[in-house]
């Protein structure tokens, strides 16, 4: 299947550049999605972050080098596999293998090996996913933004929401909301990861708004007309995380849509609706 081949193409790119600086954007290009989506998709599918996978593969190959190349120096391995110093390399090596690079040369030393990943499609007859396709005209969102580490997002973002609640940010956002807009709740917008760096994306606490005088400290994103796949997440807000995982593992591979290079939106609705929504920009294949 096309989706499987694309993901395996991203792995081939990583493996062919394993001793070089790996561009997440190039890996994502092989998978035909944004860097942000690729990193999240990889983590949800494999249960390991992209950065951790690359670290494991490099340290696996370093162990092979130590066992098969008697004259190889630790300082050379450190440089080959992207570490700033032999000390940093040794710490990472011990953390993964439980032994030092020097000890790894000896016969009988137990080491760990992580082979290259390979993707294949597994069809699951799991619970239904309620979604709809929406065409939405250009609109703006207004709010507060924070640069967030992709790897630390699940830890950092709840703290941003708690801080915003304590400071009364949500009341300010609700006062400037654009009424009757289809994306009508308090929004968590994952932005600029589609063009961003390897390590981070911009996370916004925002609302759909057409206000011209922005509240102090807030900024605006203008979004173009786009097609959105909208997924219901029944129950409390943490249900959105399950929808993210099912989006990547169940819906994207078979949907006939590709993920567009635009921000994604978590739409947190008033509590009486007993659901929230994930809005994902898509294009037809």
C-alpha cells in the first residue's frame, strides 16, 4: 500500500543518513507529510519517539563497530554517530547497553540491538470513528503561543492550559470569539511544525475571532480556505489523545486523504456538549 511504502521510504532515508545530521523535514517529505505530523505519527505508531529511535539505531551500530573493528577509537565513534564528546557518547552507550564502549569490545559482553523498523498495514476491526469532512472559508484565530518541544509536548501542554486557566485567559478568549463559527470552542492549535525545526512546533491557546484590536500579549494566525477532517472525541478533553492515535494508525492509511501542510486544531467545546473535536486539514489524493 502507498502509505506503507512512504513510511518505509522515510526509514530508508534515516538509515542512509544515520551517520550524518538527519533532517526530519526530509524524512517527512519521504512520508509525504509535514515534519510535525511525521514525528507525531511515528511516535503513536511505534510507541517510541523519532529522536529515540535514531539514538537507538546509532548506538546499535556503534556496538557493532566496536565488536568488528578492533582499532576503532571511541572518540571517532562519538563523532561518527553525532555526539559532541567521547564522554557524552559513553554516557549514552552505558544508558542503552548497560556497559561501557571499552567493555563492549570483549567477547561475551551482552549488548542490545535495535534493527531498522519496517512498517506494514494491519487492518483492525476496532470501534467506529465518527468523522465528517468540512469545507471552511478563510478565518483567523487569536491567542497566546508557545514554542514547544515535540518530544516533551505531552508533558508541557497540560501545564500551558493550567497556567492559562489560572490567569483568566479563557474568559478573554471567549469575549472575542467569532460567534456561529464552525470551529466554535477554545482551541489548541498546533502550528508551524509543518515548516518548523526538527525539535519543536508552535502551540497556541486560541479562539476563532475576527477582532481587529488584539488583547494584550496575543497574536493572530490567518488560515486559508481548506478541507478539514473533523473527528468527534466523546467525553472529557483527554479523549482527544486517543483520536490522535487512531487518526494516524487507522484513518490516514485507508482514508483516501493526505494530511495538508496547515495547522491542526483541537476544538474544546463547552462542557455540556460532552465531546470535543479534532480538526485536521486534508487534501484528496
